[in-house]
C-alpha cells in the first residue's frame, strides 16, 4: 500500500506542465529493474521510504503462472509503481512468473514517490515519455482520460474482468461508456483505534460517545472528527440510503436527511469537529485521540509510529436509531494504459494487467510480508490481522464518485454539518436551510 497525501480535500485539477531542461520526473524516477527472462540487469537502488514489515507471516498461494505461451516478437513494457520496497519486490516476482511462459516479454519497472506521482505523470506526459502502464488512484482517472494521457479500454474484453472483480472496485474505473483502467487494489476510509487508549472497540455510535466521555479532564479525546464532505457523505448508508447519487442533488428529503444530520449531531459528542484539516490525523498520531477515520493508505505510517500491536481497525459502529453501521468511501488504485500504444504493446499490457487480477496474483500481492494490497478480486481471501480488518471494513463501504458533485453542493452539506455539530442548530432548522440552498443550485 502507499502512504499518499491526504485524500479528503478535493484534488487540484490536472494541468499541463511545460517541459524544461530539468524536469522533476527525471529526478524522481528510480529504475529498479529491467527484466529479460528472469534476470535483473543492473543493481537495485535502495529506497528510502520507512516501511515496517508486518509481523504476520501468512504465505501467498503458489506462484501464479500464465496459461498460454506468448509467441509474439520481443516487447518491453515500462511500468511506474509508487509502492513500498516490499511491494515492488512482490511485483517483480509476479513479473518473473509471467515471463516464465512468455520469455520474449521484458519489463522496465521504475519506482516513483507517491507524493510526486501526479506531477511526475503530468511532466512526463508533456514530453511524451509516459510509461506503458502506471499505478495511480482511481480518482485521477477521469482527468487523465480527458487530458489524453490514458487509453480508454472499452474496446478490450472487459466483461471477463468485470466478472471476477468486486463491484466496488469495478465502479472506480467506469465513467459512462469508458473504461479508464483496471483496478488492482482496494483503498478507502476505515476506523482506526489506539488500543492503549481505547482497549475495547465501540460497537455503536452511542458506545463510541460514551467511551469518549471517559477522557474528560485529560489531554486525550475520543476522536478529533473531520466533517469534510468525503467523510460525512458515506454516513448516509447508516440511515438506509446513499446521500448522493450520480448526476443528482443530495437526497435530503424524506427520512434520510433528518436521520443523517441527527447522526452527525450525536457523533460530534465524541470530540472536537473540524473540516478538511489534518487535526484529527495529528491528534491520533501523537497519541491524543483514541479513534481516527482515515484512509487505508496511511496504515503503514500509523503502524510505524504507534506500533503494530497498538493499532487496530474496528468494524464501523452501528447507529442505534437505524440499526445500520456507518461506512466510508472506497476507491481503488488502478493500472492505467498510456494512450497511443502500438497494438502489440497494448496486447501485452492487457495480458499482464489481467494476469495481476487473477486470484493467484491477487493473493500473492495481498501477503502482509509483500505488497500488503487489499484485493479487488471477488474471491474469498483469508487475510490475517489488521489486513483482514481493513478488508472487511471496506467491503461494506460506499463507492467514491468518480464525478464528484460541484464544490457548491459539497459546501452546502458541510454547512449543514457545521450547523448541527458545532453551532448547536437544531436538525430541523439546519435541514430546512440546506434544502433551500439546494433548491437554488
């Protein structure tokens, strides 16, 4: 998994970057291996990212092997990957397995820092030097396609892939009739817990609030809550519906709106509320908060700072008023195809990408001592420890919209949340104001 920048604030738009004599992408790419057959050419440079290996030792299943011999002329696929050193090693092992039946295929694999990936892609695209394939968050897909950087895969045999991939993951590569890429791993928001501060999970929202009251008079809180759009919108599932449907205004009519605002009001009693900030993350990382709603992408960082024995991922608590659990947004890391590839390169890229989605490859990549990816394959994977906890939490999540609503709509929802959670406004008044503002959109 990748320690990515915070995902809650809406990302800046993809913009074209003029080439210069000293482009960032030249400095940020570390070529890890050029594989011909099964031999790495050149030394593998050290990677400075601090990654703590999980203690779990579950071994992946037998190394997957392709099923048909590859007889096309030699071809090289270049791949950019922002994973940890262990993740890159796991990917290279799968490449060797792929090559065992396709010795003509060669791979140039390069590591790109996760926090430089977006700018690196933009600048390389400006010089026409994107790789054949690259891994990136699914939320970038629409802008990458609009900018002409990636290839629409709708003309490929995607039905075969859709049949084996979890629907949550598949939703992250579909935009209208376009297929933006192929999902490779699940990511999303989960509920982290510091076992030293909160030894017992909170089964309900009321239980979470009650546990938080035990910290009164100390410098610790139950939670620092971030009520930004991407955190609070998925909570609508606890009220029996999805707050926002693609192409529609938020559904605050009927029972959903009052239930959602009442939930935000009750949960706010667990600790201080902020909007689109890092206060919640900072409090948890410094041992000043018992719980944190945050991305699975941050797991390795949190485990390194707090200790694996201290860090837990809880099931989402149940909202008593509805009997349904809270949920978070779910997205994927996807594999994108460079636009403009020759047919032979596209064919090899498709074959390798679908090889990564096989049950065997997904099991290998999910090993805690390897990439630690959360699989997108719809099969039953016996993930252990915190990886299993994260995976189960995501399976009940809400697909993150690839076409998010206008900023104006997000601001209306956040104002309603601020009214009930911070300003003490009643649910009825906050709801009426929000409906009036939505009517003018």
